[in-house]
C-alpha cells in the first residue's frame, strides 16, 4: 500500500512559484520585440483601414407626442386603472398600442413607398461603392403596378459617356406560374433624359436632375427592390420607447447609413401615422357620408315623383290652388244658376204667350211687357196690339167685311204668324241656351262636390311631400355637419 503524505498550503505555493520563471519570459520578450512591434503595427493599420472604409451607421431620433382622446380622462374606467396602479398616474395603456402601430410593417412599407426608398443609389469609388441619397443626378423608378410585384432586385449601372447615358443591368422574373425564374439583360443608351425602358419587370423610367447634372465618366449603380422587402429593413432598424410612464411621448430611434435618409424616414413616418390614424377616425364619417348621399339620391327621386304626382293631379283636375278653385267654382255655380233660372223664366213666359195666343180671343190683344227680353218679339207684339186695338175701334162703326177692316185683319193674320214663328225661334234658342247653362252648372256643381275628395288627395300628397322635404333638408344638414367633422379632424 502506498503511503499518502499531507502537504501544507505554504509548501504548495512555494513549489508553484518556483515553476513560474520571470527571467525566461523577459528574455523571450527582449529577443522577439520586433515581432511584437510588427504585429502591433499590422493590427493598428488593419483597424484604421477598417474604420476608414467601413460604412458608418448613424442614429436619428425624434420625440412624438401622442394625443389622448379629449374625454378619455372623464371615463369611469380610469378610476379603476388608477386604483390598480396604486394611485400612480400611468399613460401606458394607450401609448403601448400606438408604439406597436409605429413599428408595424404596414407603416414602414407606406413610408418606403412615399419616399421611394426601395431604390438605392451607389457611386463608384476607388476602393468601394458609396451610398448616395438626395439629391442624385438621375432618379430611377419603376411603374407602381410592377414595383409591388418584384420578386428579385433590378440591378442597373448608369455610365455617363460624353453626351450619352449608357444603362446596363439585369433583372429576374418568374416564368408563368412555375417556380422557375428567367434572367434578362438590359443594355440601352440614351442621348437625352427623361427616358424609359420597357421590360418584363415593368417600365423603368430615368429622370435627370437640372440642379445636379451627372458629370462625364461618373458611374452610378442602382438597385430596385419591392417596397415590401425594403420595409423589413426599416422595421427592424426602428425602435420605439416611452420616455416616461407618466407621459404619452414616444421616442423614435432609427439606424441608417445616411443621416438625412434617417431623418426623412422619421418625418414621413409621422406623416403616414397621422394619415392612417385620421383615416381610421374618419372611416365612420365616410361611411355616414356614403349612407347620406345614397339616401339623398333616393329621397330626391321620391320627392320628384311626389311632386310629379301633385302636378299631374292638378293638371288632370284643372286646378291651380284648391281654395281658389273651390271659390271660383262656387261663384260660377251661383252665376250659372241665375242664368239657368232666367232661361227657364223666359221659356215659361214664351209658352204662356203662345198658350194665350192659342186659347184667347181671335184678333184680341196679346199680353205685353210680361218680361220677354227678346226685342223682336216685343216689337211684333206691340205692333200687333196696336193694329188689334185699331181694328176693334173701327168694328164699332163697321162690319168685319168692311174695306177698312179687311186690310187690318190681314195684317193681324200676318203678324200672328210672324209672332208665332219668332217666339218659336226664341223658345228654341232658350232651350239650347238652357241646356248649355245646365251643363256648365252641373260641371261647377260637380267640382264643388269633388272638392272634399280633392282636398283629401292633396292633403295626402302634400303630407308625403312635406315628410320627404323635411327628411331631405335634415340629411343635407347632417351631410354638412359630417363634412365639417371630416375637415376638422386633427392629427393624432
């Protein structure tokens, strides 16, 4: 069996110290100092070259005040939230949601599309290409319909040769519905700008800058990708934090190789954020406006139909205004009733005279001034009575066969026939007149009888017209109020 010995700690430290030889280390450093100096120079030089040609990344930040609803502090739910926070004021409930919206890919894609950040420019340098941002000598873009459908980047190289612009590049598009892609080359030369190139990936446009013309010999490399793909880069580069738990101020920070591009992105992000927030707030107003406009069109058509029905009813009944028509009909009825009575009276008087002539004494006087209005009949009767009275006076001293009586008798016979003929004609005229007057009387009497029904119909049509007119005016007022609400929407 082996025997185990206990060694004290002090003895172990002494043995270990004897194995660490400072003299050997010092000797190796002195003998190899050149290699250490060379290594130091190489490392410092490599670091300097890396820092010289490494693309720097800058940070830009902005503070964004997110407004709360005016009535949010008046709601009863805040009391419960404050109680949960043990009385400490917190504004994180709403701002957390807004911070998530600010970092969403949808907003990033819209900003990229607005600023056309899906197009990147590089100028050729001595060792590496340098990213450039506004202003650029040539602006390149793809039509909006195709830029959204890009599946792979379009890479172009633009070279200024004397008075011409030489464009070279490649792009890849899928073949049909298959997963296979085809690569195509671009090789065009332009003498003037703006210019366009039609490709399977869309129409590529080139626009020159008047303030910054492209110098001869300069080479610009352009890369175009879809806005959706580029939005992921800016979404990951953006960070949003809350400055304090008691405020609704968000701090936006973004990292980018170009400071001005980072600033523009933050500015446009706020614009897009406000725009989408306003669209969300105005969605109800827009829906209301669409509903109101639809109802206005329908009510306008119904109102026109009601007014047309009123117009047709008045035309059909020869009506201007119901009360005026009723008053006029009543006056006409009274007038034609009086005229009908006069015609009937004249007809009765003529019948009485004819009856008196038929049943009275022969060659006797006829009734005169009984009210017959025809002047010819009155003249004949007056002449007849004059001759009859003369004959009757002469008969007192002579006979009927006396030469002085016979001419008078003949005259009376002729006048009798004339009076009968005239009175028959006048009677016929009065019968025609009475029939015409009776027709007009019945017409106006019918209008008076129809007045209650017409009043009821006009009341119904007028009630419909009044309801539709009131609804139309109310909707017009609501549309104006809704338009004012849309126009006065404040940024969030």
